[in-house]
C-alpha cells in the first residue's frame, strides 16, 4: 500500500479533522502516516530546520498564510489542480491570503478571527471598550481568580499588541513593501501599557509562559472572567468533560478602541511541499482535507471554515437562538474587521522581535519606551534580513 507522509499542526483546534483520515485511506487504498502534529511555533521551527538541512521527507504539510512566504521555496503552487469553479466555493479573503505573488501555495482550511469570551454568570453586559474591559478585569481579580487571560508569548502576544495598536489608531506596518515596524507611536505605547497593566493587575503570574492552549484551559477551568479565543476550540468549552463553565459563559465581539474594532486574522492552509513523491496522491489528500465534508466536519467543532458551502452546512444544523447559532453570526460580523499581517518572507522574524520585546516589557526587564524603540530598531533589521 502506498504511503503519504504528512506533517500537521496539532492541538485541540486542529486534531479532530485528522480522525477522518481513515475514511480517505479506505477510499483510496493509501496509508497516511502522520509523522507529527505540532503546536504552531514548533511546526514552524521544524519546517525551517528540516527543509533547510535537506532532511524533510513529506508529501503534505500544514502551513499558514502569514508564514508561507518565508517557506515558499519549499512549497509548490497548486493553481493547476483546482478549477475556478472549485475555488469559487472558498471565501475570497482566504484565497487571497493563500496567494504569494499571485500564485496559490496552499488551500485554505479556515479563517481565524477571535471573539471575546466572558463569564455570563458574573458579567451581565460585555465591555464595549478596552478601557471598560480593563476596569472590569481589575475589579473581578481575586486571589485565585483572574479578570482577563491572554497569551504572554509568541504569536498570541504579538496578535494582541498588533490589534490593540490598530484599535488605538496606529499602523504598525506602514510600509507596504517591507514589514518594518513603526512602534514608537502613542497608539503602540497605549497598547503595550494596557497589556502590561492587564498582566500585573488582572492576569495570572504564569502569563509570560502561556500560549493559546494554556489560556483557553484557564478559562475553561473557571479561573478567569474574560478571555479571547479562536473559533476552532469552541467544542472544548461546551464539553462537560473538558469544561467547568458550560452554561456559564457567553461570547461577544471584541471591545473597541478609539479607532474602532480590529481583530488579528489569518488562515491555516495545507500545502504540497517540494519533497512530494506522488503529487497526484498528495493532491487527492489535499482535496479530501479541504472538501466540503471535511470543512463542515471541522465547523461542527467550532472552526470558521474557509469554504462558504461548509459554513452554510454548519449554520443550517444549529437551532435558532442558541449560542452555537449566535456564534456564527458573531464570527461572520467579526470577519469584517479582520486585521491582516504583512505578506513577506522576513515577516516571521519581525514578529519574533515584536513579541519578545513586548514580553520583556510585561515582566519588567525593560521599560515600555525601550521596548518600542527596540521593536523599531531590531524589527527593521529583521525586515531587511539583517538579523
């Protein structure tokens, strides 16, 4: 039996889809060997290390629209195997995100936008502004209970800083040709100060070591009043075996800043790498994983699918007026406020500079002004490929 070797992003938001692979194997008489499912930062590091060293041996991989430009030399375009009619089923935003220099280097799996999660048994009306959220989070903070939880490292921390800067009226990446950050602004200063204050007065002390999964777990365990999260983990909040807050929480759109509402957004994709051995078989697996049925399957767990027909299928299965039904409306409305990071091969290095300096400011190793100056200086060097 032929074998396809795959490397996938892993975690509660992504793993349910892979349970469908047995159906593909039985239908095509092809074995799918999942070499690893890795959290996103580790996936990026593994791709960079193995492909640059020449040790990669994969037929299909997970990637992401904001990281794919830095991986383009290891990916193959897929425009030739998808018809215009097939692509018309996808949200146009996700297809544009997946294109690099006009070519499609992956097929979108989802559209990621975040919602505010809050304890409805404690909060009657969700905060309308970030100032209201801060005041409420501080007021609700108790010895072993936190007002607001958020990721304190990597892309999760970057994302909050990026969107808060935008909601304060700033433009972190004003140069459309090069992702050189412009952080020495009042907007970025407000953003980083808010995050620092939330950390010191409302969030867990472990925040600087937490990624998305730890944040979500804290909220599910009933230890926090508010959080934000991507759509894909929704089922974990609703499962009594995984969540202590079933029936005790609600969802809303993000609070606004002085410049309105902006929500950090992008898309996960599946891509065929240059190491593929049987491209035709890999294409079949790619079709299966991004099919109407597969994306509708993921949507039932919470994912906002890239395919519009899959979204319609998921919406049709929800009882009107339920949290599940209202959630789809909130996600679709939130997608109108999507804030997209730059497409550039050096962007991931710039993102690393930004979150590392924001994190240093959170924990008090450097002051806010120094962090913003570092972001400009080090980020500009990273954007130009000098570090």
